[in-house]
C-alpha cells in the first residue's frame, strides 16, 4: 500500500499566511516561511503554498517567497497562484519549487496543462480544482472560488488527467474551513476513476476526518490549513493516530 501523505497548506496574501471559512473572512496565521519550516520539522510530507489573490489581482506568485522557502525547508513543496505560462513555471521551478499548481488559467486555456506537462514532466504539474455542489451538481469554480462555471468537476478531472496533470488538488468549497470533515463522496468518485493521485482539501476538523478521507474518500493525500496553523492538531500526533488505525504514513 502506498504511503498516505499529510500536507499543510499555506494560503498567502500580501506575503502572510491567512486562513478563512468558505474562502472568505481571512485572518492572519503567521509568516509562511517560518510555518513551513515548523511543519517540515514536525514531519509533514509536503507543503503547498497558494497565493490566493494572485489570479484575482492579475499578479504573479512571488518568486522571492519561493526562494526563501526553498532555502529553509527540506521537503517537497508546491506553489500556486497566478501561474499561466511555461515561463511562469520555469521561474518558480528555478527558484526552488518542486511542483506548481494551476487552476483558473487551466480552465481558461486547457492547453496550458499539455504544454506544461510536455515541458517539465507530469510529476511537476498539479491541477487544483475548486468544486462546489450547485443544485446537486458538482461544478468547478475559478478565481479563488469567486467565479462559478458550468464545468462538471468529474469531467474536468478526467480531462486534465488526460492532458498530462500528474496530480489533482481537489478543494471542496462547501467544506472549506468549516471543520466538519472532507468531501468524501466527490473525492472517492474522482480518485476511483483516475490513475493519478488525488489530494483532498477542505473540511479537516479532527483526526478522524483524516482517517475517513483516506478510507471512505480514497484520497492519496490530505491537505489542511487552520487546524495546523492554530495548533489544534499536531502533525506527529496525527500520524501516530493514523498509524495506529492501520493507515500507512511516514513516521
């Protein structure tokens, strides 16, 4: 059985880590480099840094931040926000990122997924999907969750996989920040149909939620933010909990 990964997510706004509920009502959670180093030291498997307003504000993710992160942590990390071209990817990988995440730009121009995968390899390309259930249908949203589309989430996941994405970061907007558990239904539906890993995001509130998303949700990795930022759950405690329940994690 493949090792399940625990991934803290650091949402970045104006160079600071922030966290909200359902993508709004943001509050400061600390310096992203300091937090990233802490999580790496605690045993996180990977990190994700998302510049959550880069696309909305037509601004590129800060290469300087990526350089600082790369100098201070020793585990793989993914960077997303405002990435839309091969040159954007090249700059971030050269600055030290291991993977990049695209979301709105891929919806706008799906060919960028093919281009990036061809240029850098699928292992570097994560497609982030923000999904929300609208009248019983799971639909893709873009621009930090602000813009609904008519694209069905499962169909979009299939398409980006076929185009060369190496991984999918699936965030449920309905569950984001409310701490009632991950969106196990849609996570399992996508994970069971695709040959690439699916990272579940949105809804972690206690250790049991991680167990559920790895079993019921069939996720390959679980991402969370506020429960780590505000020290509600520690990564070592979480990994011990999962290990005791037969879930394979890196201790």
